[in-house]
């Protein structure tokens, strides 16, 4: 059994290995790993890391692959107090170079990368034996508030920041999420999300904490393969980002409805989902818990809403995920504002980071122990929170704060495939900033004047874009977030 009191997550894996040793924990293709095997192979991998001279506080870069060996290394590092810096194996070289320059890792583990900037590089080794107790060993002493992972933000509004997440943070997030969604040991989940991002990695932790079974799926690109996994394993839940839902809807229509009776839950997050898609999902999955989270890498799954339970208020992003999480709306001085008044969404709780990796990134990021999300929104009298947009992306039109998302929603409602808005200087030099809209080209023959005329019925005059431009596509991250900085270049 793990002697790892610093990690509730590892203790839960150990408990499952003792109480349900033959229960399948992970599936990768034809390979199945029980909880007893998972615990043994984590220990075996930890011994291999110790043999490399790694010690508590050292940092290793893990180029995330959706494979068992990555999972072993990830948890083995937690056991030793070694800090995981999880990156996407397909990361642009300049991003990877930046991360390595910032964290100065002791080693890099990957199945597809070579040594970077002189950092020793090792292949993920998959233990084939379950004999992890070849010699007695005392594991290093680690504290629950020590950093477990450093996850770098996508950098959609600036330079990527390294988010320090403690063992308590990642266990808190998993506990909050399981408590809301209801994931339990009877569940079988399909994971097609990347493990290099907070959402996918969070689903891995949630499933293993619950003692359930996780089936690793390549991605959503091959829907036939994904559907076959849902069918073969009688999957009861999965997670997806809104961009994935658009893909499923476009390629398969309502065919996914044949799994409605077996799917107990679907978790959705990482970007906004249009109201019409929320309603469509409710129609297709009348008895499935459709749980959408709000949160950042720094405050994973801070709030949740469930579509069926909140059918009359689908605009809200939700309420705090558990009794251990708090949210508030504050002005630029950190003071609470009245319900219904827009301000910055701030959160605190067991899953919220205490700091960024670079000390200078902490400046202006907290009001005491309240983390400033950088998101603009408000709270209603019933305690529901609403998101207006990113504070840094708000357009200051003559003193009026305008959310790009509000304009984008209005434009899309007119049948435009995709669009994005940013602030540009007022060409007349009067208002300071005005909105500029980028519209994705399609077969629609509508003109900018047509759109502007229709928007007069949907938006006040100061929110209607002044400048317009057709583009081939709107730049987005893999999770569907608009990369507005690329539109400003």
C-alpha cells in the first residue's frame, strides 16, 4: 500500500487496489490494468525515477501521451514529491522552449520528443511486471501543500503562465467534481480528451479517485471508433469541449442519441456553448446529467451547472462546485459589488492555486486569498453567476464596457458560421475604442451592411462593430477558445 498521506488521490488508488484489486482501472487498446496492477506499476515506475536521482521538488517535463506509461509516470512523480510539468507532445517548439527555460527541469519524458535545450530525455517505459516490492523502501516525505503539477496556460491573452497546483488542489478538484457529477465506482468512462490539458487530466483523476474504469480513446476525430467504444464498454460517461460537440453534431447528427439510455453523465467545459446547443443536448439526452463547468487552470471547475436542473436559466455558468468553494463579484479595488452589477469573478477554495511559478506573475492576481479570474460577470439574487467576457478583452467604447462575446453571439444568431470581435482605436478619435468584427467566410452572400442593419434589432448602437473583415477561419485553441491576440497581429 502507498505510504503517501500527502496525496489523497494516491491513497484512494491504493484503497481501491486493496478493496477491489481485480477491478479494471484503465484500458488502452487491448491492454487492461486492474487497480492492483496500477498501484504496483506506479510503485515500480517510482523506483525507476529514484534510480535516476530524482528527489522531492525536482521538476520533470512529461510530454503527455494517452497511454498507460504516461499515467504511471504521472502518479509515480506524485508519490516521490517530484513536480510534473505536463505539456502537449505536439506543442510548438517555441512554447516548449519557453516552458523549459522557465521551469529548468531535471529530465524530460516522452514517446515522441528528443532532448530539448540540453535536458536529459527519457522514453516512457511501461512496466510489464507487477512485482514492485523487490526491496523495502521508505518513500520521501512530502507535504499535502507541496506543488504536484505545474500546468501552463494557453496564453490566449498574453505569455503563458505556469500554474502551481498542490496535491491538495488536484484532490480537491477531483472531489468537488465527483460530488457534483456523481461519478462512482460503477461507472465506465471514455476519455477522448487530451491528457495535456487541465480538462482531460482532471477526468483521469476523477475516475481513478472514484474507483471507476477509464477507457483511453485516441480522440474524437474518428467518431465511428469513439461510438464503438461507447457500445463495446457500455460507457456511462465522458467529457467534451464545445468544439467537439459541434464536430459530433456536424458529422453524425443525432446518431449519438442511441446511447442516451446508457449515458449517466456528460461533462462539458473549457469554452462557451450556445443556448441552442444546450437545448439540443437536453432533447437528445433527456435522462443524462449534462454538467457544464466554469473554471480556469488556476481554479479548476470552480462552478457547475446542470442543464436539466436549470432548464429555465441556461445562461448562467452555475454556482460554486461544492461547499468548499466560494465565488464573488468584485470591482477594480477588490470590493464586493451588488447583485446584478458587473465586476470581476473571483474564487477561492480547495482547488484554487496559491501562486504562479514565476513570482512576478502573482502581482495583481489575488485579492487576499481570492483568485482574480480575469473574467467579467455578475451574480443574481439566487446565487447564480453569469459570464460576460474576459476583463482584458472588454472593449471600452466611450466609457461603456462592451463584451466581445455579446457581439459574437448576436452575429452568430444571424447565421454567420463563426466570428470574433476585438477592440481597435476609434477611427474618428472620439470614443477611444470601437469593436471590430472578423467573420468566417462561407457560402452566405450576406454583406456587412446587411449584418449591421440586422444587429440594430439585437444590440445597442455602441456595441455594433465599426470595422469588419472576412477571414478564412477564426483562430482557436484546441479547446475552442478564441485566440484574439492572433487577430491583433
